[in-house]
C-alpha cells in the first residue's frame, strides 16, 4: 500500500490532467473563459478514468512562462476549475500549481485534494531564475487549514533547473524526509516528458525507506517495468497524450494500453 487512499495497491499510477492556460498567463483564452478550460480538462479526466488510472493530478503546465508566485487570478481560476470538475471524479485527486508550493497547498486544502506536488526544498538555478522554495511556509499552511492528512509530494530534482546543492540526490532526498517531513519523494528528468535517470531513481529508492518514491517524468510503456521494479509508483502526463506530445489532449487508447501493462506488473 502506497497511501491509504490507494487501498491495497502496491504500485500507484497518478495521471496528469493538464488545465489550459489560466487567467494571468499569456496564452489564456479570454474569449473561451473558464467554461472552455473546464470542458477540455473534463474530456481528459473522462479518458484517464476510463483507462483505469489510480489517481488524477490537476496541473497548470500550460501557464508558460512559469512563475514562482501564483497570481491571484490564476489561483482563483484553478480552484474554481477543480471544484467544477470534482463531482465527475471517481478516483483520488491532487493538485500542483507550478511552481508555487503555498498555492498548491492552498488549492489542495480547500478543494479536498488527497495530495499536492511541488518543489518544496532546495535551491536551484533555473530557466525562471534562482529558485528557493519555502517548505516551512507551505507545511504550516497545510496545518493551519486543518489538512494534515493531505500528502505533500516533494519533487527533489526540479525540471528546467539545476540544483545548487552538491550533495548526491539520494542524500538530498533522505534529508528532505528528515528535516522537512516529506510524505513522498519524486525523482524527475531534466524536462517535462523526459525520463528519469534510472540510476538516480534506484539510489533514492535504496536510501529512502520511510516514504514512497515515485518516478515523476518520462514514464512510458517501454520503461515502466524497470521503473516499477524499484519505485512505489509513477506520475505520468506526456505518454498519455495524443502522439506522446505534452500539449495534446489525452489519448484514451494509450492510457488503456499502459494500464494493461501496469496491471500485469502489480
């Protein structure tokens, strides 16, 4: 069992539901408004659930270029969208507002999410500038909102960035569990859709024993067997899209084929 909300499943598949560009971002479609965003993400959610995924995570991957602090209009819009989609969910859900830990916790707490994902610890040189998240602020917010049950999933090696901490990745992961009380550790590749370094993943899994470890990017039908042989689960977005393109809609057949493989592995 990975977390209680997964029941008896020992390996978990969390699928991304990428919301279109939100208000406040350059690509936002003001003419289509929130209704268009809801319609598109609902379509993806229906295909993901029909394909048999274990959980869904809402993310704002389309809000490029990314920011470190959610604008109020984006924060409000994502909260409203999750609330409108939630009645159609049949699986647990989580949220991730890139790249704002406090915004992710706030949205997750008020919408009833089971988990949130973000970069909570470390210092990074990134495409967006120097990246220094505030884990303590996010954790205290979770507590003050009465959501200590909501799991915080720590992405330990940021996409689009390089850690300025020279400690080995497995030591940074172990330290995050000890000092910042991570509920799970995520290991990522260098970019969205690119596979994790499996040697990094294996070292983290061998070192971190107290919490689940997930592969966070680049999981596909060809590498999932090797990944699930060591990891507790996977978070997957790009491989489930039409033609394996991050920015395309979900392809229901790709989801089903992938989940058929996973079911044979667990």
